[in-house]
C-alpha cells in the first residue's frame, strides 16, 4: 500500500519557507551572537524581539484572563463556547513569549535566574515572576482539555475542583504584569518621546490589554464559527462590542487628557516621524473603531465587529512598537530597522503558534462540537501516528 504524501499548497510552502528562514536565523543567533543576527547595539539594545514578540505577544494573549474571569467569576456562561480556544491562544502566546525571550537575552541559559535570585525592587523581576506563574496557571487551565482526550478522570476532577482559584490567580497575575510592562518605561523619562512617555503608562498598558483582549475574543468567536460553519451568535458579539466601545472611550479620554496635562498635545501640530506614527496608531486603534462601534448598524453586523476587532489589534500593536522602538530612537540617536534575521525569527515563532493551534484543534476537544467526543489514549496515539 503506497503512502499518500500530503498535497503541497501555496500556504504550506510559505510556512515551510518561513520555518527554514527562522531555523537559519536561529543558528546564526546562537552561534554568532546578537551582533551578527540583529541590528541592535549598545545605544539601542531592545528591538523587534522585545517590542513585538514580548510586549505585543503578552497583550494579544490578554483574552485568556478576560474571558475566564467573565465566565467563571462573573458567571456569564453564554461566553463559555469560546473559552477553550481563547485559553489555548493565551497559553501558546505566553509560551512563545518565553521562546522569544531566549533569543533576545544575551545569556539565555540564565533565564531562570530571576526565579531564585530575587530583586524585589526591580520591575523586571516582578514581570518575570508573573509571566512564569501565569504561564503555569494557563497550562493548568488548559490541562483539562488534554485530560478529557486521554480519559484521565482523577486529575480532571482535581483541576475542576480548583478551577475558580486558578482563574482568580490568573486575573491577579495578568493584571500585575500587563501594567508592569508599562512600568518598565517609567525609568526613561528623558529618553522616551513625550508623545508616549507618561506617569500613567502602567494604566495605559493595562487598559489597552483589556481592549485587545476583547478584540481577540471577537476574533476567536470568528475562528470558532469558521471551524463549524455555524451562524455566529451575534448577541454575544454585540455585547463584547459595546464593552469594547466603552473601554476604547475611557482609554482615549485618559490618553488625550494626559497629553494635554503634560503640555505634549501641541507636538501634534508639528509634522515629524514620531507625530506621523502617533497619529497612525490613534486613527487605526481608537478613532476608526470608536466611530464604527458607535454606529448601532455597524455594531449589529458580524463583519463590522470583526473589522473593528482587527483595527483595535493593529492600532495597539502599533502603539506598543511606538513605545518600545519609535519613541526611543531620537534619544538613542539611531534609526532602528530590524535585520531580516530578526523578522525571520518573529515570523517563524508566529507560524509555529498557528501550526500548534491547528494540531490542538485537530486532536483535542477545543471547540464545542468536539467536547464529549474524546478518544481513548490508544486511539489518540493511532490517529497521531497515522497523521
């Protein structure tokens, strides 16, 4: 019997090329160092791997703590059908953030040092501990999906018993480090551009994480509907859209009031590289989504909600990159452009996340129709062997 090879499509070919480029970049990074694999320098030591892979990665995974709190703490069970794919996305996001840190650290083999060498006065120490603990919490929140598939009844009962304390711990940890990522930049008031530096940076980072978390939940519901070809539950999405509108409104008011209070608002009248990118993030992430969500006719359609969700994600990703890169360039006296190897590593990490998500959906009860159809461990091994 001949083995039938999987059909090579354009997207599969592109995925393989991205992984090969990432593999080459990884070899360069760990054999020749940061100097040969990045455009970073002593004047500008943090680039794409921190700005996007870490700051944006953590923010994009915020849907996990928002949705678990909504379902388990506030008892809004109507959102339960999309909780598993959202927790899976959050878990993969945090794992990939840790992987990205291994590339950026000068000595990645010492990544465990903050866990045993305590420095409670350091914001990075708090972030390291919170990320490590919250990744563990997400692993425990997702573990019941694996145990259902493998029919491990006893550990499944134990995890279900402690599910509420796990959710509460996750919310606390996520709140702490989402805001603390903004606190990292409070120590550079003379280096970060006035359009982005603010004593309220921790508050801005937390509120933006909530906004992006809601947007990602809307996107997750789209993935769920596409997976089963079902009609979307529009009332759920409309509820999320209304909450998202309020969060964006609060963020916009605080942001512009802060600019006015610090005397930075007149900077918008002068055309510059920083001003243009600031206006880009505001238009994409705030003004357009608020205008669209404020229109009941647009908010009542699935397409309108998805468009708003995409705009919010793109806008706040631009904001995080502006804080970590654009706002620091002038003080450093450099114009940082990532080397292709930096982009290759980031793209391969994202691609690996999509691939793992697809495998999890295929073999685990992630979406509602798959729940309750878990196979025996022997069947699972047989399926994975056949794949």
